[in-house]
C-alpha cells in the first residue's frame, strides 16, 4: 500500500485470479480481508492511509473486493519497518530515506 501511495495510487481487485476467473470467497474470507486491509492501512503504514474498499457481488455467491489506494498526500509513506517503497510499473522498489526526502522536497517546489 505504501508503494502505491508513494506513486500515483492504484485500484486492486481482490478475488480475481490471474486467468480472470473469480474463485469463491466465503463471507468470513471477505470480512477477514476487509479487516486486514483496514488494519494495514491504519496501523502498518506511516502516515496512516485512508483507503476505500467496495464489495461487489458478481453472482453465484462470488464477491470481488475492490481496493482503491489513493495517490498519497503526505509522502513519503513508510511500512511498519520504516522502509520507503515506490511503485514503478510492475516493480516496487525500496528507496533510501535521503533520496525520498530530496525527491519529494524537489517535487513540491518544482510544481
């Protein structure tokens, strides 16, 4: 989540397999996943993130959880170990603190 917030944000579809099929999530799976997302966003990311989840019922007892991670307003975001992550294409990269502070500082004053 920190990597997405440090970049442009992202929408993640939980409950959709790589081949596009939608495996069945039980109601307890959906509750557990939503709680995990909420806890992670508020307790494992510094500064805490406000993310949005939406449970979309597809039919045949199938649910897709849509997780929207916004572009962060309080960058850089750290994981619970103090590591800064940045999402770039299919990669997520660990960046050092001085680079991140310099990068975000310059961006504020350039734009």
